[in-house]
C-alpha cells in the first residue's frame, strides 16, 4: 500500500503531568488530523480536563488509576501533589501495566508513543509485536546532559552533586548544568524503587526511535549528540508552539486586556511561575519585594503554589495601579502576545519558554527546580535570551534586590539590549508554525516507513 494511503492506529500514553499530557495531545491531534486513528490513554480525571473539540479520529481511552498506600485519594496528576508524594503516583502508574497490555492486545495498534515513566512498556509491546517510540517532551539539551541509556540503566544512580558539572560526553561548548538545590528537590520526586534515570534509559533502549520536542534550528548540536549517544534515530518533532485560541469572551481577560492597552509597548513584565513550582514563604517575601523594587509595571499570575494567601500583606496596595494580580489559571498565550508585554519572569519550563520566545519575549530566569528547569535556565542565558536571577547554589535563596536588578536588566537597562534583540529574533524559530509543522510531518513519515 502506498504510504500516502496507509493509515495507522497510534496509541499515545503520556506521564500523569499536564506539562507532558498537553505536548502529547498536540502530537495526537496532528496525527488524527492527518487521518490516522489515535487512542489517547490516560486516567479519567485527566481526560476530563482536555479540550472537547478534538478530531473525530482521536479517541480518549480511560484507564482508572490503581490506588497505592501513600497516594492521596482522587489524585491523578502531579499538579495535585507535593513533590514528595510524586513517587507514589509513579508506583500507581506502573500498576497500569496490565490494563495497558490488555488494551494493546485487543485494539490493533500499530505504534505506541510513550513517556519516560512507562519504562516497562517497550518489553510489553515487543511481546505483542507493536512498534514503540519514546517521546521526550523536554528540549534536546536535557537528555544530552543525562547521557547514554547504558549509563542511565546500569550505572550508579547519580548523587545530586554529580550533576552540578558539565558531563564529559558533551562534545560542544556548553556551561549547562544543575545547581545543587535543584537536584536535591528533584530527588524528592523520584521513586526509590525505580529511579527516573532508569526509567528514561529503558524507555530509550526499548524504542524504535526517540522523538524530541526540539528542532535543529535551535539545538543542532544536542540533537546530533543524542543520535551518537543512543545509537538509533532521534526525530525532532518541532517545538509544538500552542495553537492560540483567543479568550475574547472571558470577562477577566477583557478586563486585563483593557489594563494592558493603557500601557506602553513592551513596558510590562509577566510573572508566570507554572502550576507546580514550590516556593517557601521566605522566598515569597523576597519575590514580592523584588517585583515591587523593580519599579516596573507587571502582571502576576498567582496559582496554587504559591496561593493567594501567601502573598505578603499590603503588597497589592503598595503596587496599586502598577501591578495587576490574576488569581488562578490564566490565558498565558494571549497575555504574552499583547504588545505591552516586554518580558517574562519564568520558572524556566520548556513549554512556557516556547510560548514566550514565540512572541519574542526575553526571559527573567528563575528556575523552579523541577525536572530540567535548572538546565533550561543555564541554556537560555547561554543563548543570550535572558538573564538568570542570582541564587545560592546550595539552597536556592535569593534577595529582593538581586531579583529587582535582574528584572531591570532584562526589561530596560542598556546591558539587556542584546538580550531583548536576541529574544525578538527567536520568533522566526519559536513562532514559526510552518517550520515546526514540517517536523511533525517528518514524524508521521518515519512511522509510516
């Protein structure tokens, strides 16, 4: 059969975190729009939060999450858990193996695209006779930093301090590394029975190819190195920039837009620290102090962590007129696209950075210390699209003065001119939908080959 006529049945199985689920859904939607049959597998609570306007050939497959001791009732994603409870979620996820196996055996699936946590899945699909691909939702820099699968599987689990230096296998100029406080927090989220390193290594080793959320226009060297380290094809799927949907009917957005319309172009900085970044009460005081001391207008989106109750008393009155406080989920893509926004105080999440650089917004880099956010902080500073807030290597502490200074460097000071220009130029890569869709087309071709 001609590849142009052949249609696949592809199963998609992301990890239980929305920073993973949403990029996987982008890939699933693209494949479904190309006429392939797609089964998107997750737990009921997570699936209920997805958009309803999905292509007809994309089916949501519910698998109830097994309960394990230590996992709070009703919790089905990392957004609902403190990081020290995430290992219990991984144990529950592993217990989905029988249900996934049964589904694959009876569903006529040709390919399954899976996440790092399902380290057991390549073994399952090889027994059934299904092709598998591991989709890494991070930038290519992060898995390149971690090294070859043999080391991840058979080597000793790295100590936090082992990951604070540039690895010897990095064969291009780079200063990207973790800071100690970032790795100490990361270790809190690991399952002591099966480390994240082992999960990633086994996912790589057992797959036909590895897909990466990146493109050679931004990460040519890391993508090249990954193929060398893995000894198998590495397929960039592009950056998956969000398909922006305007929230014009949302009264809160209309009100914020009116407020932004009165501000000068690129004069406002946006504070978006993600949904899962944990910040101590002491750090919240310094954070609020730095925002105030910057003297610049801002929009601060306050989610669950930290919640509104953690904002220092009197802060809102002190910044009245200059600051806009938004509580809960916000239409980040629309906010970043507004001409008044001139930069973002970012937790260094890859998805958030893609949205920001897609609009040409420079980054005030404040690593959330989850996953690979620390590596991303170093990478973006190295690429000249942001400045990192100075923080203590051991505990991540910082001062309001250093934060205010970094905000001003990125937003208005002469030394930030090149950073602002570099970020603006990144629109040609991060905001180029035609370029990025080309890589998704290549993914489909690889699976049809």
